[in-house]
């Protein structure tokens, strides 16, 4: 009886020690200082191409997507922090705002 107790105690201790996780694991997705913007519409601006200007830099083209059909591929990365965002459609200013985007945050702008 005493041997059975020793054997079961040893088996339990071995099981507990074997199940312990050793070491530190660090995960990084590479987007540490990146924020995201997503331009969506529920009406007239779906599939329209607009020019987006961030902090008076060179504007880039962006196709506005439907709210229901927005995917990860429709997201544009910008540095996190405070930005001045201007959006033009056919040369007309349709959005002019100061925004703050935290790291890894997605700013959704609806038209």
C-alpha cells in the first residue's frame, strides 16, 4: 500500500512538472507604430475614387468601399498619432478634420 502511494505521488509530480511551460514567448505582428484608416460609404460614394492627403503630404488615391463589403485589404496604414486628414472627390474637399489614431487602431470614416 505504501509503495502504491509513493508511485502515484511520483507520477503526479512528474505530470505536473512536465506540463509546466518554460521560457518566455514574445509575439509581434510588425505593426507596432501603425494606425489604419478605412473609408466606407452606405450611399453615393461606394466605389468612387477619392484623393486622401495626410498632413499636407502628397495625396494618394483610395477607392471607397461599401460598409458591408469592407475587408482588411481596404485598409490603409498611416503612422499613429495626431494627423490632419483631407479627402477630395473630383477636386472638391469633402472631408477636412484633425484626427488622433492610436497604435493598432482603425479609424473608420463614413460618407
